[in-house]
C-alpha cells in the first residue's frame, strides 16, 4: 500500500465542479483584483471566525507582517513568540525591525507555555504572538490575561487552526489582530498562496487595508508607505466554496486523530499529543514524539507510508538568525521537540484501511 503524507484528491474530487464554476465566474467577470469575490469571502470568513473584520492578504507571512505593522511595531520593540514555530512567525517580527523574544513551548501541547511568558516581558515588549501549533489552540485565557496585565497586544497566528476553539471562542477572534494562511495543505487551503487578517477593531482593519494596498484608501493617493499584499480574486472565489466544507473536513480530521490515539496509546516508545481540556482542536497535523525518529521514519517509508518532520530546526538555531546569538541548549524543550517530532498522515479522505495499515506497521516496528 502507498500512502502519501498528504493528499487533496478527496477534497477536490467532491467539489471539483463547484471550483470550476467559480474559476469560470472569475474569468468571465474581467475583474481580477479587489473585486466582489474578495469582498464576499472576507465577509464570510469574518462571520465564520466570529469577529468583525477580515481583510484578504496575499499569503500567511504577509498577514503576520502586516498585522504587526498595523500595531506600529518596529525597531526597538520586542515581540514574544514560542521557540517552537514555523520560521514565518519570526520573519514577520524581524521584517518590522523588531526583535523576537523566544520562550519555551509546552512539552505536551507544543504551544507557547504561558508560565514562561511573564518572565520574558521587558519595557520594550509590545506584543505576544500566540501560534496555534498543529491545530490545537494556545491557552488563550492565560495569554490574554498576561497581555491585559502588561498592556500588550495579542497577535494570533491561526494558520494551522482554522475552526479551532479555546473554550467557547474561536481562534482568530481572541487577539487584537490575527493572521492566517490558506496555503494549499492548510485545513482551509487555496490553490496557491493566500492569507487573511481578522480583527474586532475597525481602526486596525482600516490600517491593514491601507498597508496591504500601497498605503492607499483612495486610488493613487497614498497616506502611508504601504505594500502590495492583496488576496487574489480567484483564490478568494475558491476559498469561498471550500469554507462551506471546512467544518465537515475538520470533523474527519478529529475522527482520524482520535483513532490514532486509541490504537497507539499503549506504546511506551511513542509520546502522543496532549489536548488541553478547554481546547477544541482541528488537527492540522498529528505529531508524535519518538527517540528513534530516523529509524521509524525510514521503516515507514519502506512500507510506502509518507511522514514529515515539523520542524527539524527551531528558529533560534536557523542560520538566518545566527546574529541573535543563540546556541544549542538555549531552549532545550523546543530543541527536544525538533529532534523527536514526526508527523503521521492525517487528512480528509484518508481511508480506514490506510490508517489501519499505518497503525499496524508502527506497532510491528515497536514489537
């Protein structure tokens, strides 16, 4: 049996005709930038996230960068972020001229550890970036409580957690301003690069709209020095269709994750992800920790099972941030996760036979 790490075949096959009709609609409209499709998707996604405003952005990195710019974060400022995250989170901070201040993640949930945040706050701290890793929301009550205490901004990165909740509140609605990516393999994925920013604040929304459109609120008149980071009209049209199916696809992910947990829980060599009681996760990835990762991954590859590592090098050890002066051992928990994590196949359309085959081969390896 050959099982890819990820496949979009099931999702696209079921809505293929709708996607083609949307593509044709955009083609025939002769309006390809900032048109009705973008407006319609922004309205629908804001409603989905239970927040007031959504602004379509060209990709997830730009969404994070523009979010920080909208908060007037820049040189001399500090932004607290987990030492276990995708590099885009850190790039967004340094692109503003600000400094990332890393804190350790929680060893069990992989998210930023709220108990480590407060000790890292300085007079230069302006924001906390809460990155919802692998589909599980961060402890947003604790994070927003700390932010309120120190009068800090909260920026959510919910690129891996569209549709997740902490308590009764959806991600993308907790922070002052929040960024997501619609990279094709996300829970809600476009057919190319795409992203969005959500916020409850009308002034921040207006600032974002200027920043993402040449600093302009009126064509050919620029109020500020902006960028060109607009959501593509075609991608917005396709995302609008896919959004109708996101909850259904997330439910499938949850079923698959629970099945993994049920049939791998008794293996002492595997550390399974831990879900906070208040968290409603949407399982963008199913990540285990194993001490013999290379051998297990090679074994599964031989059996035709695709796996991936998210992420093998933590940001503080990347060559791009050598100037920050961190060494191996600076953040041992983040480094342990990077050294031992392995992502198993999990996506809508993964069959029960395929999942049984994956589980059986993992169990055979450890027997």
